[in-house]
C-alpha cells in the first residue's frame, strides 16, 4: 500500500451508513440529554440535538452558550458527563477524535491542527497510513491529494508548503483533510471568524456543494446573517440549554435574535439582590468629566488586522459603562491595548488630559489606570509568590516607590500596607506569607483587586470580573465596582453576562467586529436594537 | 600534504557525522537530546568491550548500535513518559555515562591495550583519482557506510510514513495527535533510532582511530554535534559539508606544522569548532527550529 | 518563621504520596548503585562503608569534603539564581574557569600593594570574570535570540581552552603537570583557625546567605521570582524581562567565578589545567536537588561532596574508580526526576 485509499462513493462499510439512513429518516448524528460541566460551570445541560443527512444545520448562540462544547463532544474531543450520542442510529462512545472519524464525524476547530512545515498534500494524508508502512510515494500521495481537491472544487497547489497558504486556503485544507478521511458530518467552529467576505462566500458555496452530496454540515456560529443565508435548520443554545429549534421557513431576524439574546422583557426582571446590588445603594447622581476617550482606535489581533476597527468610546468619572458583545469581536485586543500589553496601530487614547498613541504599564499606572481581568488569571496572579508579594507587586517592583530602599524591601512599610489591603478586600486566609496558589479563585481575585484598586484609580477597566467566581465573590466584586463608581472613578466593564451588565451599568454599549454597534443609557436602552447589535444586525452595522 | 589533510579529515569526520545524523532524527521529532555525549560514550565503550571479548569488529559495531537503541528507549521513558526537563536530564545522563563507563573500564579493560582498527577498502577506479582519490575513496568501510546512512536518514525522514509523522511530531504534535497517531510512540522510536546512530558514532571513534577505549574518549564531540545540527539546519544532506567543515578544523589542528601554523597556539586551533558553532547559533537559524523542540507533549 | 512561607503551605506540599516517591527514589538509588558496585567487582556494603569513611571518617577526608562542599555550594548557587528566573545556566564550567584564570592572573601578576589587597582584588577579579562570561551569553540571547543553552555549552570549551593556553603562555616558568607557579603564601586565602581548611568556606556560606537575602528581601530578588513564575504578570506590573534575564545570569556567573577563584586562592594554591572535574555540571545537579532554594543548596552540596570525596577514596579502598561518584549522583538525580519527586516544570522549550 503506497497511497491512501482513494475516495470513492459507496465503499463498503464506509460512512455511507450515515447517509443511507436518509431514506429511513434516521438522523446522521443525534445527541440525547447531553450534559457537560467544567468544574462549577455547566456548559451543556440536557441538550438534545439532531443532524439530518444532507442538511446544513446551524448551532447558534453567544459565547459561553455551549455550542463549541457540544461540537467537541460530537467530534470525540471531549466526553460528555451524561447523555448519549448516536451515529447513524447506533449509540456510540467516542474515546478519541479518531473514533469519531471512523464514524464519519469530524470537526474543524478554531485552532489549526495542520503542520506549517509540511506541504498541503502531506498534511492531507497525515495519519492515514500506519507509521510502519515503509513506502511513502510522493507522487502517488500528491496525485491523491490533487484528486481530492479537484473533487471538491478546491484549487490548491498540493505540493506547496502549508506556510505559504492564505488563511482561507488553510481552512480549505482543514476541511479537505476531514473529507479525505470520509467524513460525512462536518462540524465547523466559527469558520468565518478569520475570513474576508469574499472567502466566506466561497466557503458557503463549498458547503452547499457538500450538502448536495449528502453530507451534513454543522456550523457553529453567533452570526445571524450566516444562519439566514446558509442554514436549513437552526438550533439555538443559551446558557447551555436548547432554547429554540427553527426550520428555514421560520427564520426571521427578530425571532432568531431574541432566541439568542433572550430579550423578552420577562428576562429582564433582574433581581438586584442576587447580583449584589442592594436597593439602598445610592445611585450616583450624574457623571463627571470624561476620563477615558478612545478615538478611532485600530488594534491588530494575532491573526487578523483590525480586531479593533476604528473604535470610539468615552467613559466619564463616576459612571459605569458596560461593554457587551459576543467574545471574539475585539474585546481581548481592546483590553490588551488599554492595559499596555498590545500595541496600537492607529488612533488615540486620551486619559484625563493626556493623549497617548502608545500605552505601557508604567505610564498607565502613573495615570491612575487599573486593570482587573478575571479571564486572564494566569496573567494577573503570580502563583509562586505570597499574598503580600502579589498584592503589592507593582509598587514593590517600582524602584521609585516607598517600599524599597537601596534595593532592599522595607518590611515594616509593607506590613502596614498589606494588612490594610487584606482587610479592605477581605482576603481569606488572612496570612500575608501564604502562597497565593493555595487560595480559592475568589480570594485570588480579591488579591488582584487589592493590588489594582488600593489607590483609588481614575479609571478601572474590569474585564469579565466575575468569571468563574462563587456567589459571594461575585457580590463582593460588584459592590467594589459600584463603590468605586460612587467615589468618582470611571469604570469600564466588559462582560459576557448581560444581566450583570445591566445591573451595574449606567450606560451600555455593544461591541461587534471591533466597533460600537449600539450605545445608550441603561434606562433608555431599546432591547430590540441592543440584541440586534449583538448579533450584527444593527442599523448601519455591517453583518 | 593536502592528501594527508583530507585523509585525516575523513577519519575524524565519521564519528561526528554519525552522531549528527542521530541527533537530527531526534530533534526533528521534537526532542532535544543533550545526553548525546553520554550515548556516544556508551557506544564507544560497548564497541571496545565487544572487541576485547573476541567477536570481530563488525559485531562490536552492531552491538554498539543495539545498546544505543536501548538507551534511546530509556531516555524516552525520561523525556516522553515522565516529561523530565530535556536539558537537565541530558546533562545528568552525561555525568552518569561518564562515571559508569570509567568505572567499568577500570575493572574490565586492560588499560593500555590497543585493538586494531578497521582496515581500509579502496574503491576501484575512484581511488586512483589524483589527490582526492586516496583521501576520499580509500577509507574503511564504515566511512562509506556513514555517507550511505546520511542518505538513509534522508529517505527515512522524507520517504516513509514514519518520517512524515516524525516531522509532524517535531513541528506541531497536536496535529499529529488529532490525526490519530501517538506522539509519544513516534518520539520514542525517534530516540531509539537516533541514539542507535549516535552510539554508532561512538563505536566509530574506537574502531577507526585507536582500537581501544579510554575514559572520556568523546571529549565533547557529542556537544559539537549539537552545534553541527544547527549549522546543517536539521538536514542530513547538509550535515555532510557541515561535518566536513568541523573535521577540517580539527585536522588542521593536528597538521598544524605542515601548514606552517606552528606559531598559532594549538589551543586556539582547538577552539575553532566551538567558535564556529557559536557564530552559527548567533547569526541565527532560529527561524528554522523544529517548532516543538524541547517541549514535552501533553494533550489538553 | 515567616520568611520561609507559612507552615500551612509546606504541609500541603509534603503529603504522603510525595514522601513515598522520595523514599522510593532513595531506595532505588541504593539498589542500582549497589548493583553497579557489584558489577564493577566490589562488595557493595564495603564500598558504601568506604565512601562514608573516606569522606567523613578521617581528618583529611573531612577537610576535603568541606572544601569541595564550598565549591559545589557556589556552583549550585550559580545555577540557582538564574533558575528562579526560569533560565538554565549550563555555562557554569566556563564561568568557573574564567574566575580561576582571572584570580590566578591577578594573584601572580599584580605586585606592589599589600598582599591582602591583592588577594581581595583576585577574588573580585574572579567574580567579575564569571559574571562577564555569563553576561555574554545573556546578551547574545537578548540581542540576537541565540539559544543560551548552546552558546553557553560551547563557551565552556572555548574558555577552558583559553585557560589552557594561558597557563602555558601567560605565566612565568609554567609548573609541572600543566599548571601555573604557586601563588605566594600571603596572597592566598587565610585558613580557618590556623588549621588546614580555607576561609573560602566561610565565603561560600556568606554567599548562601547573600543569595537567600537577595531572593527574599530585595526588590531584584522579587522581580526575579516573579519573572520566573509568571513572566506575563511580571510584565503587566512594569517589570522589564530582558534586564532581569541578563542580571540573573550575571549574578549566577559571579558565583561561579568566585568558586574558581577560591579553588585557586584557597584550595589548590595555583591554577592547574585539570582543576575542575566538571564542577559546573555538578552544580546543575546540586541546584536541582536543592529545588533552586539557596538555603537548601548547602545540604545538597554536602551530599554531593561526601559522595565525591568518598568516591576518590574508593580507589585505594576497594579498587573502584573515583568516577563512581558521578554514577551515584547521576542515578539519584535521574530517579528523583523520573519519579516526580522533582516535578516537571512548565514547558519552556527551546524558543
């Protein structure tokens, strides 16, 4: 055997099983009562999901809704805690992605699983033959790869090194790799995230072609426009549960948007107490001067230019601005730029009366900007150091601060400051010499808050501040944020939790594709416009 | 003059070439084997030991290769299964190897005994060429074999499925894992093959030069091979001229007098190979590192 | 004691599974080494006994153990400081040579000032030479991205060769066996209590305290630890990674250079070609065993020293080569690593 088996239709024992069931009405893949948790987080809760042969099925929802988790379980990358999966009507238990492949199910994830140093052909055949096979005939392999490309209409040079391909071509190879292994159910996770419009069109064409051949395509997405353009059916997830199933004839923007975002007014009978905002907390009357003014900011992301795309935003002293938006629309890049960790391509950031084109941590610190990020816990807490060393880290590292003299740390000064902060932020256990690694997530977050907020900052950027925290910790964080607001700090909160944002904020804004799609005072917010902006359907917003 | 220079160059080059080829195989799979020095030492030891026991030189050479493969599996347990830091583990292994070979040498070997070396094999016609003939084509069989091995390594890496998977393991092990191939298995096999070649290099030191083992006979050649792998950009073909360059530097040191270089202190000539390595590392081939080199793979 | 981290932390780390693995490593080491002793034709029990006797059972042995221990302490510190910044200093050997050469040069060539001053200058020269060599590798890494593992490994050889050259060419009337002439008595380091043990030992212990204080009580030490534990967080808090890398490497090199100087000025009394049987590499093992904690470097170095000195005694006692010490040390460390008594660190790779 010198080349992989050629791709033919109707190979006996192949995954035709999945498509043969079309006549009998058997779903290609079915999930029943799937449940999956990560620690305390319930990612999928009693999810039922069916994919028919020869259909394009959209799995729709915001980030954190559980769609990627569902996809990875179907593709054998993750095991469900409860529930069952059926392929072609037969129950299966996937121990590895290889098992799923054998049943004809494959997933193209957001992170590439191709090898840049190999050619396209080599990537396509990787793993299709045993390592013990001594002969790898390049010509035969390339011929097979070329045939595969031709069969699915991809115009690729199979002998080219993968590193020379553009992003959309790489994605083609990812898909072809699965098709070459006889995949009949193709799961794509946010495939258009890095694609330009024209390429997205080409992808859709290809997917329709696959559908004609009897394959099923599951497209995991948060973009309504794609669903409307492409899908035959849509299943909407929210907070890990299936909230809606729609067939194509039922598609309309508003129905989908409200399913995704949950805008029925009943949803917003939010209970302030549950999120730590008590009734008797005075609402600060009116905001002060503009503290943060972002103008036409452009920040490049890891793989794409313009993750933040000419963004303009203002936050005033004594106000909380809540920035909503599905993850992946530029939040990470914006936060990194505002904390001085990522460079700015163009545009300006004004803090108080200082206009900056580039930001660095020291300058931001001196200007009174604090950043708290729960998402990046790895980024923010130094595990090997003690509580006191963490809580005072930036001051201790600064040679100009009071805490060191002639290079030596002044313990007496440290002790006083640390005791104060531990008390103010209620860090438990309260032993300053304990290693931070032994603390719970909530207490670690308090340490970070203690580090960033000890000197009342002018501007606080809180990114996903309560992600992964227990109820008590969440309440504490909310109270702290509001207290700062009352003390005239300008607060920018970025969160995926809409309830949280609406409870905390004075103004809300929606971030979509690197720009503000909608902005309003909380009390006057139009929920319909808000939800539409979240999924890219705002007036004047590009889809 | 030049003839003699070339002849000695080739002889000095063979052990280095074999070690370099072995390390290329290992590193392209993503494992940085600093313990190459120790493996080479063990190979030399095994070869000399077998020679002393009676069976001829060819058997000795094969025994060394077999021992090398076994050591490769042992190192795989450390680096792949137990994810021990490859740099530190390699340094410790070298210490261990130096100690063990010296101790056992003391006990079992007749110090001062010299074995015989491999005889030369003149290739017909080619060895009659002027200048290069005797130098390049009148060498022991092992010398020709090592060049053939360079070709074999190239073939292994580019023309077999094992080689394809090996290269993937060194560049992006996650891709290989999701394609359903065991990364640990591939890396273990790479270590076995690579260390077999390195041990062969150690054996070559014995059977080509002195016929006997002395403590620390490798004297850092394994480390030089690490530098050569970089110069050769992890390609078995480029290893040939790269090794030749280093071998030349070494034989110039030996032949200094014939070149009127007596005035240059021998120590400075001896420094040449290392300085070349430093310069090459600095001038930077960083972009071409196998991307996953030195990082133990864990499926997330 | 507050500075050692709270007791609660320690209790959490030393659970019974860990202790079991530790004991297993020790037991396996004894077993394997005993086997090797047997293979090498010596009675294992007699050999172990001779090992202890040779290093601790007689005055000369004790003296050698203490002096070697001091050198290994410094070699261990040379690796420890950069290790806290998550860097591996493989160039200890070269840095020791550089220190020895510099100290010998000053001691033998600088005449005029008070001998005591010359001695201090020689020590200083050794320290600076080691730091300079380490800084070169660090600078190459910072400026060109050259991998410091390979550059320091190669530099070891370059500096050793330079030293060999210097011994025969820079000093008057090269001594026998490839060494410099002896250093004048009054330039040598004084001995302790009128005995035979060099005061270099005290110097080494002082360095341990200095290293400990550096890491736990100074701003620099804190930044080094922060960078080693979480470079991104360190950067976020305004710490400059490049300078931390360079400085920690230089400090490590200084310790190594001092080790070389002490050998020349206090133990050998001259600079010999073969004065270092791989101290730099053993230093890596010492630092590893000490889990990169300066205070633990002392017992770790003591263990290695006992094994090494005892090993050299084995030759006359049971007919085993002195290099058996390397076997014992290597086996012990490899087992500790393999059984995760010393846990695998965050994957760092070659970059």
